[in-house]
C-alpha cells in the first residue's frame, strides 16, 4: 500500500525547505508519526497538521534543522491550503474500518 497524499506532500516539502535528504526527511517524518500512533499510509491532512505543529519541530531541532518551528508552521498552513485528498478509505487501517462501521 502506498503512503498517504499528506505524507508524500509533507515529506517532499520537508526535503525541499531543509537540509535533509530524501531518506532522512521521510524517516524523520515516519518516526514522528509512529510516536503519535499514526501510519504514513493512512495519515490525513488534519492529523499531519497537528504533527507538524506539535511534534515535528522538536525532531527537526534534534537533527540540526534551524528554525524548525516556523518552517513547520508554514508547512502546516500550506498543507491545509493544498486541499489534498485523504488516503483511500478502502484501506484496512483501524480508522478506516471504524469510519466504515459508523457509516452503516
């Protein structure tokens, strides 16, 4: 299963605006998502916004990225403005399963 549009968008932007290479940017983002109990394959834009504002700045600081807090704030605003579609609702993540059950 592919990663969610929100994960792909943020990881590409993180690589673009920081000194992190592709592997480190994606790995850092996956690590932060795991700490938050989220999966890169199913994370929504709204969930990613919270991760960007609350968790990622500290992780970026530990990797020597300067001004991580303001960079993450800008990314969060741009992410929401991008109006990405969320992951495929046919996936089998717990959120998707409960969402489908709630719609019955």
